[in-house]
C-alpha cells in the first residue's frame, strides 16, 4: 500500500524568516516574520499575513515593512482579539545607535486589523500597524536580544501569561507579562527572573483561573517556576542530564513544550552530533521530588541535531482546571537537514493515574526547505461539536519557515476515533469519540544491515543448539555437553506458563472507568509463582471481602519498600516509573503470613 501524501503548500517571500504563528481562533491565518536586520543590505524587515485556506497554495494577505535601521523580527506570538483586531507580540531590537545610548525597546505590539464583512467587498484590506513598544529586560547589554517568546494556551474569558527570554546576554533574564482575555485591557508586566544560564527554550501552562507554571531549560537542566497572583517562585531544578556510564560528554536540551500541567516533552541533542531523541517527563507532584522520564523515542539516524519543536493536543480541554483524559498529541521536530519528523503520542488516564504511551513516528518530511528551518508551529484545532455531513476532510496544519525566504504548510489529515474497549450499555449514551491523525503510526524500528542481521541469526542458532544439547533434546551436532557445567545440563522443570504484566497493564485490565478505588493485593489462595511469591490481584476494593487496605501515602516506609521490592522482583514496576503511579491506588496488607511468604521470596 502506497504511503499517503500529506498536502503541501509553499510560498517564497522576499526576506529571511525567523518566526511564525497561527491565529489562535483561525487556522487559515498564519503570520510570519523576519528580515535582514539593520543596514543597507537591501533586505527589509517585515511581518506578513498569509492565507492558508487552500491546502495546496499559500497567498499573501498583507505585509508590513519595518524600519531598516532596526533589527529583524526574531520572535512572534499571537494574542487575543479585540473587536476585529488581532494582537501580535514580537521581538525587534532597536537600532544600534539607540542601544548604545542604553535604550532598547525590544518588545513590540502590533495590531492586525480585519475589515468588517460588509467592507470586504468594497476593497478594504487587512492592515498591520505597530501600536506600542517597550523594554521588558532591565540589563543594558548591547549584545542581548529577545530570543524566546511564548504565551500560555488561550481559554475563553481567561487571561494568558506571556514569557520572553534573552539571547546572547551576559546577564540572562526571563520576563513575564499578563495578556488580558479577548476584549480586555492592555498587557502589563508581571515580573522577571535573573537566571544563571541562558534559557534554551521555555513554555507556559495555565493551572488555574490566575495561576500558571513556567518551565524552561538550559543546556542540561529543566526548571519550573510557580506564578500566582501574589508571587513568582524561585526557579526549581526538576531534572538534570547526566553523562552516560563511562562517558564525560552530556546530551543537551534544545526545545521544551508542555503537554499537560503534569507532563513535558523535550528535544535532546546527543553529544558530538550523534543523534536526536524525544523525551517525555512526568513533572513532580511534591516539592521535594524530581521529574521522571516517562517515555522516549529517537529521530531517524540522518538527523544529527534538532532545530525546533511543535506540539498540538487534538482533544484540548476547555478549562485549565479540567483533567486531560484520553487524547492524542501530534509532535513535529525540525532537523538540521531541513527535515521534519512527525510523531503521535497518546495520553491515557487509567484509574486516576495519567500515563504517556505510544510515542511513535508516522512520517518524515524530507527537504522541506532549501536551508535551515527557523520556526515551527501547529494551527489550532478544536473538535467539531457536531458531525458534518460535508466531504471536507479535517486537518491540523503544520507551518514551518526558513532563512531561505520560504514558508511551507503541511495539512495533516485527521479522523474520528471511537474507543471500542469501552463497553456500550444498551440504551446508554454513545461511546466517546475523539480525533486522531489519519496516518498510521509505526513503532520505532532501526534498519539493521544484512550482515549484522545474519551474524545475530547465526549466534542465536548456535546458542539454541547448545541449549538443546545441554537438555538432551534432539540429536547432538556440536558435541558440547561434556564440556558444559553440571548446572546447565539439569533437566527442564515444568512450570506453569505465566505472562507478567507491568503495573500499568494491571491497572488497565481492571475496570478503569469505574469510580470506586482499585486495590492491589495478594491472592492468598492462589498458587505461588516459581519465585515463591503469591499472585497479585487487582480489582475494585471491598473491605468486607478483601480486608483493610491503605493508600500509598498511608503505608509505612517499610511497607512501601516491601511493596516496591515485591513489584520489582516480578517486573511489574521499575524505578523509572516513579512512585506517582501508585497515587489513587489502595494496597492490601503485606503483613502476617503473606508478609512472611513475600519476605522469604525476596
């Protein structure tokens, strides 16, 4: 079956591009920006609005040329609408002469004014104008510029939080600012942070009506900052990259994005340009904890370094306090070879425990631009509230820009997905549905050279023959039994075939949609496994039937250690999963006779 082609539209403008962003309320409107910087090089500094409604052709709607004495546009982020005007925040350094005088109004606000519907037919065009300029950074560093700019996800009738960070600064800073909701007042500064090392990337997530969390990474560490109406906390390091065993060089973070308030996804460049990986992290729920690696995947071997990251939730929540349920994220990573690697990632909620699963590639877009990719963003996507009878295919758009003056938009097809594992009751509501990428994802599979594969097959055959001769199975060919240790030649014991599952699988097998708490306990009447451990049972807790049970937090340190060792012994749990997976789950008694059995087996 031929690989499905993703519709692509491309346009070449007259200046190098460094940033792009979609209108958060209109997936057909894309804003791109960049320029040649200050000087008389003949390349202007501009902001352009593009129409992306045609999946095979991009068209220019309007363009604003900025001062040639000032720097190019380095970053843009689109804010809320006010009437028919769309707010665009941008980073543009003042002229070199102004910066030498200690004045750099790097933070610019533009307005894209849309004509009324009645005016569109009378020749009134969309226009862009600058409405304000300010300085968010306080240090007078002549080499610094606004390298990073992000806004939290927009929610209806709620304000957003913006964050900007310096680049090439001797005194790195992150500045925060409030963005009022649609039709609200003007933006205003929220606060700032002096940080010891420059941020490689940052992102903001809203956790309540007026509470947020900022995450940023430098080369080797991830930090989080709590932002409330009253205060901004000090940055807390939640994860640090360490060298691989026996190595001195460390991998480095390139990009970072929130998936949910509880999960981050990052792009990690391996040392010495040896490849790129995607890492998903579970953020700590307690102050003293650290983030834990929840999932990871590698990019194709041809990508030695990554240059950008974009993420889109295909089932976004309508409020920052809503729980993220079953949803799929689409992830795009730009490589230094002008390719874009596309992945899907599943978020699941099992027995009140949130999990990341199935981080899998579904397509690699090669040679997207003639030069380096400098910006990457997804269009907004909100699932339709009712089934459409038309033949229009739903898509989520991926826009990318490069220094070679090019803008490319890929329209990724989506389809409705109904979870068939949910049992539908007769006369009950229809099974829940959501939207996912229509292209099939595949598990990671590295292509092994034929010679290496042949060697592996021969080795396995050799090992298998040695095993057969050691156990007196079949005719001897190698004649190695006399030379093998006595323990190798013991007859095989017949043991019941078992298939161990992880704790995630055990919880998934239980009725995950039930509101009653689940309990993990030992089955005292079951037959012990080959290691002498009684079998585990997971189900809805009934104290009269199963006896008392405790939450993870209520267990003593000794009981917690005993449970962890018991689950590790049979492969149900490993340290990387963290203890947060136990939250919301009850544990049966591990004392008395069961405690003695488990203790002896461990």
